C-alpha cells in the first residue's frame, strides 16, 4: 500500500511560496507544488489565472463564511476536493468542461455530511 504514496516525485511535495495580490494587498501563500498544479488546472478550466482563481475563492469564502481562517489550508482542501470529486465522476475529467458550467447542487448531492455544510449566515450588528 505505501508504495502507492512513497513513489511520488519528491518535487510534488516540496513547498513553494507565491505572492498574490488580493484587492491591492500583497499576501504570500505557501503550498506544495502538487497543490499549485491542481489549482492551475482548476483555473485553466474556466479561463482564469491562478491569481484570479484564488481571488475568486477568497471573495466567495468571505461572502459565505464572513471570515477567512487558514486560507492556505482552504486552498489545499479545495485542490483535494476537486481531485476527489473527479475521482467520483461528479466533476468531468475532461479539462475542457468549465467548472462554472456545472450545477453545484448536482455535484454535491449525496456527499457525506462532513463534506458539505451550509455557510454560516452573516450577522450584521
């Protein structure tokens, strides 16, 4: 079993830091190379750069949750979810199919409760 995992190219789990400008503020994001590759694939499906994808994810996360905790971890989980949803045929493996063309409700239908949770309502005081 372990051979499946330990045979990975060591480059894939080395970390790389990228500086990203989110609404005029420069921030550094450190992820493993494999996560960057997956984010590049996700972005390319919708004709976005990785920076544009990250900005969109950040904005939608703030809108849905009201706060961003560990954004790097969120990006890792996003990459993992993408790969898992493709493995389950919920997202087409064909990279020419834009993700924006998919119905999120259908993609997420029937997943375990730990995989989906409605966003917390934003309460304004």
